[in-house]
């Protein structure tokens, strides 16, 4: 079974932020798997991830753009789920979709449940002017 098939088998019927578009994108081949949980790398405790993403949510408050607001909503939803499983470990699946979107999917290691999904734009795949427009809220 491929890594994508494993992900789909576990999560095709699971509801989480961006699940419908991500699953459809994976099935159609529009999304590619960029990285999967690596057994050689220790998963992160949810308590640690929660501290990191609470800081990120706070940082995102300074931006008024729709892009920043959407990422912040994803981060806050992730934090809410992380709070529910303080003793769990988490790892991340990363998917990309042309031209520049990324989906970071946080999965508990023991339960294999999805704790959150952050949809963002990959800075490496977009020009600087468009990147600035995303964060300033300017029309691109």
C-alpha cells in the first residue's frame, strides 16, 4: 500500500478543516504528498505543538488579510483539538497543490485521528509581490 493509500484509508471519511477539498484533490491527483510521518523522527508531544501553535495564532493577529485570517482560524482549530489530547503525540503529513498551496495535516500517532489541517501558500512557490499582497491584504 502506498503512503497516499494509507492516508486515504485512514482518513477518507474523516471530517476536518479542508477535508473535502484535500481528499478530492488527493484522489484526483491534483495534490502530491510532500512529506509523511518518518519513523526515524520522533513525533512531537501535543503539549509542545500546542505551545508553538498558540504563539503562531497570536502572531497572526497582527495581519488583517483574508489569508492571515484563514490561517489563524486553521491554527486555532488545531489548538482546540490539541488541548483535548494533552498526552498524545503528533506527526504531520504535508501535501501540495499547484500552483502554490500546501496542506499540513496533523495526525495523532496512537489514534491516527486528524487533529487539524492548515491550508496555506508556500512562499517558495510564489513571487515576492504576490506573497506581500497575501499578507497585506492587497489585491493581487
